[in-house]
């Protein structure tokens, strides 16, 4: 048997999982270009040399209160490495610890538990600072209308702070192009009405595509909302193949974010083959919830390209450590729920191909109510391989994409 190791279960097991294929298959890996994990000195260097703004310490001088919006557990941001440096900067700027609030930018995702806080920040920060979950249904401030017509309702604690900071992760996004930057504000800390507009008709606009910023109307709206809310400085990480921080970008919400995206395009770049028989797309590191698993197709950003040939098989693997997950707008029964067939780019990718899901922590109905009839689901890898072997014969070309929610096609 051919054995391939893929990273598995971010925030939970964080281990390699070994998957096997028939020995008469031609099995390849399609890895990202990758980068080593940044050192602590390199992280500090990013704070010392911000892009387009003064340092955090300088921005803090003369201010009394600070709010820090931080992304949730669906992103692998190493808050336990980044936050101590950021908090030191604030203290150097004269901010008292009791005047700092950390707001978890949940958007329409679930609230975090204390155990989540400890994973994200470490025990010392959890014991020493005020950390709150954003609520999209209450404690909101109306700050007006964006130039694209989005009604902006945002978190009161964040809005009322003298200095507003975000900590997040730059990852390819199917509609906003890239995560990070102003996306911590919308959808991160906005109200449900704003989120409904954000997740609604505009994301069907053809300008909204994975890894595309230029001309992307949704990204332009995100940036405008972040400016209106008054986000002063961003702290954005770019990952590597193990979801560790490869580099940090600190500064202006546009200048620092775009510099981060430029770096991400290099690190995440993947030579994507075409016309393969079986493609295995692993959702790591966005593999906490089944709801996020469609991002395993981020690496297949051009739906007109036959990465897997017609008649071939797409296998999506996800630990889904928390099972289905939570989305107050996009889950089954919610107002903006759409099946995969109703997402044009995904529907085009699936057309004429067999779709298989592998996840030990999901149930069949969670897959079947979202994906087309005939979709296969397995919780046991050996059973899945047996099914693939029956469908595909000797000499099958199989390519494994191990870190798909980060990977993008090489330019």
C-alpha cells in the first residue's frame, strides 16, 4: 500500500494521520511551497516595523481603553505567541491591563468556552485579561451605512474603545478573496442584520472569488466597513503547512493586509495538476467543523479547470473535531442556507464527478442534506479505499492535497 501522511485535527489532536492507497496506483502529493515557522524575534520585528502606521505602543500613548478583536477557533491563529507581544506593546504605551478587553470575533459562529480561550491564548492571559464572546444579536452600535449599502451594526465594546486592534489569520476565502484585514470586523464583530447582508446576495456576485482581491466587491465592502468602524491597526499571521506562523504583518488595514496576502500567495502556492482520477482534498487547518469543509476546495479555485477529470472522484477529508459546527445564518434551516448545488462554483466542480466525504466525527445526514444524491460518506478510511478501488482500477492516478484550506494554485 502507498502511505501518505496528512496533518489532522487542528486545535484538537494536531497530529499526522496516515492514509493508505492501493499499491498499483500512482499516488502523488501536491504540497504548498511552504515556509519555516517564524521565531519570536521575527514576530517582535513585525511589531517594531509596522506597515503604514506607528507602532502599537506609539498609537496607545494618550489612549485610555483598548479593544482587541481576535478570530475564533475556525482559524489557527497562534494567539498564545502573538498576544503576549501585543500586550507588552500596549503596556509600554501606558495602557492599564484593566482597560483592555479582548473580543472574540465570532461572526455567526459559536461562542468560545474557557477551554477554547486557553488553547488560543494560554492560561496566563485567560487569568489576567477580560475576554468576551461577541454576540451578533445584542450589545450593538449602529454606525451607519457603507458605500455599498451595508447597514453596519457592530460590537459596542469594540466601538467604544479608544484604540481598536485586530488579531487574525490570512487564509484564502471563497467569496472575500482572502481572510484577515477588515474581515475581523465584518463578519467578525457585526450584528446579525449586517451579517445577513454580508452573506446574502453580494456573495453571488461574479467578482467574489477565492484568492481574488482586485475588483472583488465584497472585499471592498469589508475594507470600507472596517474604516467606518475605526479599526486602527491589524496584526495578521500567515501560516505554513503545519498551521504555524510563518510571518506576521502589523499595521494599516489595507497596506499590512495586502503585504500579507502577497506573502501568503508565495507560501501557499501549489502546483495543481489536471485530469487526475482521484483527488484527496484535506480541509486542515480549517477542519474543526464540517461546515468549514467546503474550503478544502480552495486549492481548486478555478471551477473551469479539470483538476479531477470528468468521471473521476473528489474525496474531501476533515477531522470535523466538533462535528457539524454552528452557523446562525448558513446552517440547515437558517435563512441563508444553500445546498452545494446552489453554489455555482462548487456545482461546476462537482458536475460529472463522484463526491466522497471522509470524517470520523460526522453523521451521514449532515452530508446528504447538503450535497447531491449519490454522494458517498465514510467514517472508516479502509472502507473508503475499498470503495475507491472498486470504482477505479489499476494505474489510477491519485493526488493528495494535504493542507487545502490554505493552498492556492501557483501563479
